[in-house]
């Protein structure tokens, strides 16, 4: 068991023939992900990486029965790509693209929400991986091991850090979900945690957040009421000054309640094992699981 | 990207929004000429001299009244060259290099002028645009929200329908307006929302939004921020960017495609990925130091980007050590290690200790490259090791 993606996921790559799309499609195929084709407008009919290329998502879905799409389209066209995928009936849309205008994302997110059985992950995220089954993202596959720890994160390399620590501590991962570093997230931290909480194969959850917004606090309040598994949490940006954007478009302290300190306090109060140092994420997860027995 | 008041008003005017008129001046002479022209054009009896700097400050520091041309000279003279401390500038403050000479809008007539507050911004918690408004205009809205929360109203705009005329009618009603003023207000709000969406603004704030004695609604002040991710489709707005308002090192880093934020600590850092970069800053603090910067070198940490990163960090005399933290996923650590050695040799005399932590693909090989380079570089693989080394280096 796992969430969102598995060995049966039929994956379409939007922006298939571009540099990023080609590189990561190749990596995903090498990992064993079922990449069934790709979309590049104007290049329909071509073959690329031994897979068919289509002009539209609708045509690709009709020919390949794809149910997952990963988007590498440049920021100016990415919201269009998301809406096109949703309209074509794709159930899980994973958008890697960074730098999509907020006003575009407001509309794209609302459209995805209005479709039955359609979910968007990202944008500005590393994607989703179920180790040993499917990698639908840009994360390095080799650091992951199949296992029982679910990871939810707003960042890329910091997630790899956590994954690596978990693997080194002798555990593996059920599914790792990158919800993205933008202010608009198709799937929130809370929604990702709910998926992992309901997954019978996930025994512990790592939640990695950062400054800005209220996603971690919302998740923490829910965990307090409904949590059934140990959750380890870290919030990046304890030293970030107010009002300065820290790389991610969404990583900016707006007021008193979206600082790292404020979020960590709420998370602790809700029973989450909060670590001050990102060096102790793996170790703390191991301790939490042992305590549970 | 932030706009100045005079720029925000220019943009608003394009959308048919009535604004308080004014003239921009870089010198005292320009201020006087501007004031004279303004008098001819608007018949204004007095003048408001407004400092044009980004960030929030107390209004009485930023706005001064000039009752006549002589007083405009006096106030402009005092203001130009003065340093204003805002929440954004830090303690060193910011030099005032331009002032805006504006007309008086508060002339009494058939009714009393009344100030309101209105802003439009993106609300993260609902992923919707939101109009925030209040009858308590001309004051710090955060204070109003804190002390009298029932006087701050919010109107969320559905992403499905976009702005609807009833949204504006609700606002005008809640502000207690009637007759001509009600009509002016609904038009003002509709046009302002159009300006907000069309320019890809992330925030527009009109404080005060004034009902004049003759029942017109006018923007007396204006603040505007544009979504950086959308600037590619607004070359006209990008041209308004005022680099003198930004940190020069950050501007330079931007030219090398480095995502850099200047901070005031003693340990510089260079990291791939924004989340890991923030986490590395936190590690520096836990190790007893303070981060001197945020620096995300992105996915490809090549010799060129590493060298550019070192140069930018070393501009800061407070930097006592540098921590490089790279998680090699797609990018191989041995390549990064070679890049660091190359950059180090290229630069010659780096006088501060450097701690390099490389983890991920080929991390062991990378550590070997660093250790055998003969350079004054400490290597680490575990994040906890890196933290310990920072602590050791700072203790020296």
C-alpha cells in the first residue's frame, strides 16, 4: 500500500521534449515508473524516449489511458497545462514548475477543485515517490528505500535530507509528497497528512514546513484531534527576518503567527515531536517509533 | 516588486481611479516648480510634501504640510537627504532621494471629508483574492485590527466568477455611504480590483481612501506590490523598479542568478535549495553563530556559481566562516567538490575558514577530493558534523 502513486500509475509527461522534461522522464523510466507518453504541442506523432508524443492531453489520455500527469512546462504556460490535464480527466496532476504567477494559480487551483476526483500536487515541488514502485518527480531515487515512513514537505533538497536520514536510521519510506514552496498549493500539508494517516502501510509521518502561511498549524490542529501515528516535525527559517522572501515564493513571514517559532509552538502543543535542528529528523522518528513499540 | 506612491498612483490613473494629484521632485528647485505648477492645475491652497521610500513608517515622519511655496522649499529641503527608518530598512534607515508634492484633498464643502481604508491582496488561507476595508482610514490597519477587529471587514472574491458588482455594493454599504458617494465608491472599488488583477499585483493598499466634501472617492495615498513571478508579462511595470531601494549585494547576486538575501550575522552560507538553505541558517544559529545571509545556488552548483557565491558572501566584513551545504541528488557531489576547489584556487586568498558539507551522490568521493586538495577547507558528510565544525571554527 501507498498513497497517490504506485507501480500501476500510468504517467504522462507534459513538456516531454524540453530539456527538463526529457532529463527527468528518462530518470523516471530508469526508476521503473510507467511513463506511457508525453505532450508537447506541435510535436504530436513523434516518438521520444521510445514513447509517443501528443499535441494535447486529451489525445494522450485517449491513446494511453494515462491517469497521472507530471508538468515541466515553463511558468508562463504552466497554469494552462494544469487546467488542460484536469479537463482531460487526469486524476493526479503533479506540477514541478517554479515561478507561476499567483493570479494564474488561483484560477487553476479553483478549476481543479471543481472537478470530481482530481488532485493537484505543487506547483514548485519535487513531486511524489513511492519507493520501489513509482517516482513521479525530480528527487534522486537512490536515497529512498521502500518502508513505512510517510514524508510531507514544502521543499526539495531538505526533503532529500530527511529521506536520507530515515534511510540511514534503518527505515524506509511509504510515500514522500512534496506539496511545494509557493503560496498556492494544489494539495495542502493537511491533506497530504490525512492521506498518510489513512494509509495502512504508513507507521510514522515526517512533516517538514517552513515560514509563511498557516498550512502547518492547520495540519497540527487536525493531528491533535485525529492523529493515530507519531508525527515528527521541523520548520525551516527560524532565523529568517520578517518581510523577506527566502527563495520560495511562499517562504515569507507576514505576521506573528507564521514565524517558525509560532508554528513550532503550535505543533508541540498538538503532540508533534518537533526538532529544532534538521540534523535530528531521522533519529527522532526512530525514537518516536521505538517509544510506541 | 514594490512601487512608490507616485508610481502606484500613475498605474491607478490608467484604470480610471481618481487619485490625489502631485509632482515628483528630486531637488528643492524641482519641488518648488512642481508646487507652482500644481497650484495652477489644481488650485490647491496648501501642499503636502511626501517622502518617497519603500516600507512602512509613521506618517508624520513621511508627510509634511507646506502652507505656501516657501514652506514647500523648507520642508523639501529638510526631507531630501534625510534618513527614514522603516520596518523594512533596519536600523540604518533609507535615504530620501525624492519627494512628491501633492494637492490638498481635505477642503470642506457641503459635507465633511471622511477617510476610509481599503486594500486588495491575495489571501493564502483561502487561495482567493480578498478586499479588506474599514471605516477607520488614515490609521495603521494592523493597530485597528488589533484594537477594534469588528471595524475591519473582508470581502473574498470567488475565483470562479471573479469580481462581481455586488461585491462593491456590499463594501459601499458597510462603509455607510449613500447617494453620490455610494456610486463613486462602487466604481472606485471595481476599477481598483481591475487594476489589481490586470497588473498581477500581490497587494494594493489605499490608505486613506477619501470621501471628499463633494462626495467623490479619491486615493490620497497608494501602495502597490507586483507579483515577481508575473513581471515577465509587465515590462512597463518592471521599468518602474527602483534599484536604489534594494540591497546592492542582493541586486548583484540577482545578476549572477543567485537567490541571495543579506542578513546581519557572522557565518556565511551557500546551499542548494531554498528549504535546505533556511535549515542551514537554523543550524548555524544552533551552533552558536548567526547566519550572514540566505543563498540558494539552485540545482546546478558549478564552479562558476560557487565562485560567484563566495565572492558575494566575502563582500561582508562580518563573515567569520562559510558553510557550504549541498545535497547532491541530480547534481553529483564530486563535481561540486571540484567546483569548490577550483573556485577556491581561482580566488587566491580566502581568509576565513570554509566548512563544506556534501551529502548524496558520490559524497565519499567528494570528501576525499576536499581533504586531499591541501586547502583550508573542513569537510563533513553528516549535517550534525557540519554543525559541530561550525561551532569549533567559531570557538577559535
